[in-house]
């Protein structure tokens, strides 16, 4: 899920990438060291940084917030399933191929009954075939190939992989204050300008849950009131409209089950007639 801390971290990361496009071990765009942090800086931390000639950029959520929920709470696939295994059916044999990754299930339908093997991280193709053969009565395996008994014709072989679905349970818009703290107006401007330009060119931030948060410029403020302490500040205010989400792991369906029952109208209980797998 994404919350206000994820918004702060995403903004701090974007600012760091803007100021240090070649990495934090290389020179910064302003030409001097800049510390980027999420949260409000302490006075001691500011004093130490300014005396050392460093600037500080803080990312802090203001109290300006509103509920912007406007969508149905539908589930959406956020991480689609990826099948890396194959199960190839040819006559009485099923051959397991591909690459072993988890989570995946391999299903073989024999005599109208599904047999499902949950792939383990330590498995090999031969191990998967052995595990499936142990489930199917009368079957045997050699390497990655399963052979079913002559009187039990396999009719299907399928692979199902795992993925992740996401549900947006709420949307909210929060104004974020991006404050530049420097020991001179020149240093302040050298840091604030590239940040403001970079943010002006984007419309969405990608959150940790891969949802997109709308970012809009809301204004700026320059504060020289503490120049006697050689502290010069500029605030860039941006509203971020982001989603609160929940996720769940899901598996692809490899077989279905239909239970058929019969009854005389108006009378109970119902009687099981048949169970059909497909």
C-alpha cells in the first residue's frame, strides 16, 4: 500500500536524482553538497550542515489535505502472472519444460480428474514430473516426462502462475512542502531552481505499489527572516493526489469444478448426481 510516508520517500528520491544525476558519489548540479531528507530538519542538523557549506532539502507533509475518492473499489492486476514452465501433452505422456520459478502450479487432467502439483523453489523439471507422477495413480516418470497408464487417457496439461491484484480503497490529496535551507541566497537558488524545473516537467509520481500519484504545483515562498543566522529558505509547495491501496496474491485457474445435484421440486435434501472437472 502507499501512504504519506511513501509520497515523502518518492519525492525525496526524485529530488536526489535531480541534484545528483550521476550518483551521490559524483558532483551535484549546484556544485556543492546537498542533503535530501524526508521529515522536518532539527536545528542542530541545520546548523551543522550550514557551517559545513552544505544545503539541506527537506520533504514535509503539511496539514492541508482533502479526500478525493471518486472511483469504484474494483480489483486490478498490478503484477501479472508469468508462466515460465510448460506442460506439453502428447498421447499418454506429458513433458515438463521451461524454467522453474515460483509461484506456479502444474495441472494434469487424467480420466476426468485434475491432479495439481505446487512447484517448489528447490524443484527441477525432473522433480516436478516426479511429484506429478506420484499424484496420478499408475503413472511413472523418467526425467521431465510423465507417462500415464494406458487405460487413463490424459486430456489436459496446464500451468498456472501467481500474480498480484490491487484495490484502491481511498484517494487523498496532500500538500507537500519541499524546503531548501542554505547559507546564502545564491546557494538557495542553485538548489531550488533545478528541483522546481524537474517537478514542473512531470505530472505523476510512481508509488511503491506502482500506482500513479498526480502532482500539481501549488506555489512557493522565500524566507530571509533568519539571514542574521545565515539561514536562507525557500519552500516549494506541491499537492500530491495519491491512493491508499490493498493488495493480495492470486493464482491463475488451471481447472474448474461443477457440482450437479438433483431434487424433486419443493423437497429436500438435494442429491449429488455428478462432479465435472474441466
